[in-house]
C-alpha cells in the first residue's frame, strides 16, 4: 500500500531460507508459529511463538527457519516513520520511535496472556487493513492503530530481551563471526582471516556457521557488503562508483558491478537513479522477505 505503510503479511507454510535484506521502513515482525533464529545485524534471537521484533529496516536481517520446523507463520508490518509522525506529535509520544533505534532491534516477549492476545489481534487487524486501498479515513485508522499497537507493546512488555545472553555456545560463536565481519567488511578478508579474528579453527568455522545460519561465511560477507554498497550508492550520489566498490571491500570495480547486477538485476548506476522508495522497498522485486 502507498502513503507510508507497506505490505502487512500474515504468511503461512513457507520455510524457504530467505535472503539477507534491508529496507527503508521500520518493521514490526511477529512469529506466529515455527522454530526460528532471527538475525538483526550481528545479533541472533531464538524466537518463540508470539515474540515480537521491532526492527530498523536498514539493518541487515534474516530469518533462519529450522529444517525441523513443520510450519513457519509470521505477521509483518512495514511503515515509514513519517506515516505516524502526526499522531505521535498530537499525543506527545514521539519517543515511541525510539523502540526501533537499537542497532540490533528489540525483542519483546509478552508474559501477560491477555495483553498478548490484544496485541496479536491488533496486528492481525492491521495486516488486513494495510492490504486494502481505501479512503483517507482508512489511512487515518491505520495510523491510529499503529500508534496504539506500539503503545501497547511498550506498556505490556515488562522486559525487553535485548542483550540477553544466549545459553547456546554455537550462537555466541556465530555472533562473534558476524560482529567481526560487520567491523572489517571493508578489508580484504579470507576465511583464514575471519577464523583467526574470532579464534575459531579454520576447519570448524564453515561447518558451524552453515549449521546455525544455513548460509556460508563468505555469502554473509558478500551480502553485507552489498547492503552497504546499496546505501552508499543512494546516500552519496556524488561519490564515484569505483570508490564505493573499494570502500565496501569489493576486489575491483568490475567485480562489484558483476556481483551487483547478478543480485539486484540492474547495474549500480541504474540503482543510483531510482527513487528512495524504489531503492529500498522490500517488495520491489515481488518477493516477500522476512
């Protein structure tokens, strides 16, 4: 839907491993059913049914669905911060947008079952409303419901789980790997470099990372570089493309152009000429990403 709020999806059944991705909108994500690890930046969350993530969409993120999971159901709502700004201002509640500003997102697990039920119902109603294209009154209803949802989450969640230490040693090790990559992606990195940087054996690292994330270490590195390059292409329009390629760790401008076109189905120059919404709309390729 246009006018600042995008694709409310109540998705069921698919357990395909979706790509790392980013987008310009803020995201409200709720796991309905399934066994899922969710990565935001270099942090992993072991999600339970009913958990809610509030994500700054420009952070690289991805759901890792367990092969043992018989189903994967989730609801998502994406919206521009400006879409609800008038309502927030009228309530003096502009600080609600701070729920999305942590670099690893916020995980909320609602212990109060009555509150959890109300929040789930509001999310379901928003999912249905967002898919409709209707009057200005309809747009205002979505704005009010979105703000109401954020207020209820903020009030009902007596504890944000952000930063809680995981008891899974494998997850901690993979977090170390992704943290190392996000800090050193501009450098020329090999698997040996990464293994040394996180003090994990070169032979064990690929197996560990693949087991937890479903992807390879080098695929994650290249996905992260691509995300940074997309942002730089749009935000620094005067910066030469070859400089962006170098800053983002690509071995050469030619390699960058080939990789970019393979993944984005357009050249870096064509991407740079897109509008902001076209460049960072999660659904611009027609695929739902989670």
